[in-house]
C-alpha cells in the first residue's frame, strides 16, 4: 500500500481480535481516566494493519466521539515530525552542518558573552541531542507576551552545564533550533515544512495553528486557569509556543493517525521496502545518521529523536534500533527500524487538567501488547 493511499478504513473483526490485549489496555485507561479518548495505528512491513479510535473528546457522555482521523495537539512530537524532519532534509540537501555554532546563525546567542563563555561552543548538534547545557524548561510566558521578547529571553539563557557533558531534555534548545533552521530556510518553519515535508508526503491534516473553523473537531487539552483562562481547544496547549503565535521548534504541530503513519512509512520505506525509492523523502543514510545515540554516554538521545531506554515508554519489545518521541499532551510515536513497525498513540491525557500521570503506565503496556500481537 503506497503512502498516498493510506486513508480511513473500518477495523476488521480479525484485526480487532488480533490486537485485543492492546484494546483492553486503552479501554481500561479510559475507564480510569488516564485520558477521555485516543486514536492509534499500526504499520508493519509497509502495510497499515489497523487505524482505530476509542472514547470521546472529553469525559461527558454526550461528548464527540474520537475517530482515526481526529486531529490532536502533538505537543513535543512536533520536535520530530517538524523540526527534526526539517533538519534531516536540510542536511540531506547539503544545506545544514550540525556542527555549526549556534551563534553563527543566531548572533544574539553569543552577543555580550565573554570569550570563554561555554555558550560560544554550543552547536546545532548539541541542540538536537539535548546536551547543550541549556535548562530543560523555562516559563518564558510569565514575562514574555510577544514572540520577539520570548526569543530574546531564550537567547540570553545561561548554560547549566558544559556543552556535550549532560543530557537534559530541553524545550529552550528546540526553540532556538527552530529559529536557527529558519535562518537557513529563509522562511518560517510552518511554511517551509508544509511545502517541503507535509505536502510531498500527502499529510493532509498536519499543520501548525489550525484555523478557527477547525478547532471544534480537535479534542481539548485542558481548562487553562492560569494564563489564557479558557478551554484550550484547537490551539497549542504549550504556553511558550502559544506566545510564539502557536508555532515553534518545540511544540505547535497538530496531526492525526493517518498522517503520522504516512510520515513513519516514508522513514521505514528505506529499509528493504519493495516500493521505488523515488517515493521516499528521506534517504537511508540520513535516517541512520540522525538516529545514532549522542554524547554523553548513557543518553538515549539521538539527533532530535529519542531511542528506547531501560524503562522506555515503548515497552520491552522495541529493538535498540528504534526511534520515537513523546508529547506532553499525551501523544507518542515509536518506530522500530529493524522490525519495520510504527505505532502512533494520540491522546489528550491533560484533559481537564495536567495532574494525572497514568499515561506513564498506559504507554508501555499498550506498546507491549501491540508488539506481542505481532
């Protein structure tokens, strides 16, 4: 099945029976309110085995039902489907050197810093590998009300560790990476990724900042009682991304299961697929290079991608040659490059607030059940 042809389809009785254990995991998760609903899919050996959905947009009995085509706020899955994907394509075209110092692309990052300041040694590789020494998370939105002010605060951050010595998953690092890539693109990240990635892969539902008339068809992520003071539905949940007009290197992308499967299929097609290589946006050498673990020793981070760790959300069965990413809103994607399997799980686990952490148990149980069924 070509990625152009992946579309909504009913789930056969045989498919549901085969993945019955995975269905039970998700049904139990909805019952205990890990999330009100979810959409999920399984791609194996270039064939979509299942696309399905369970539950509703919220916990109300009359809330809208989730379907396989339901669009979700991907949160940090943006980091791989947009930002890292853009870096991969720029690298493949010879337009990106990952070892270029960040200060060469964003001079404000090094302006006013001493000659021996370690920030001068931060490269794009460090940002991709989450070992730049930048902090993991900063509430820029508490003091910044415009993209310009937020970016200025971000470039002025002090490092907490020497570049390359500490693995610290960093949202500020990907905010800066997104802006650095825009310098190379000479265009905004949303416009460039739409034309160069989403449209060529026929990702029809994938976009930043959905139009207002689409928002009611997107599950809400939370009732914001601190910043926006309203129900967050169809607009990015992440506050820093919201200040940046809904589009940033670390968050802001919306998509659905069919599109995430198309994206995954393109990555997997370079691994022994009989389909003509002309259908592949990414080359095998690019995928291999970006999926190698980076320093320091023990880090699970590759370039932009995560890989399975000892207690991975991917469960026990994804090989060491697997890549994936999680999103704070409750979305996840894992791709086993050796087994040629991709499994997205999209949820709004933060509804109606962010307190529940049940998703941490649901994810590995779900991925274990899928792999055991295969």
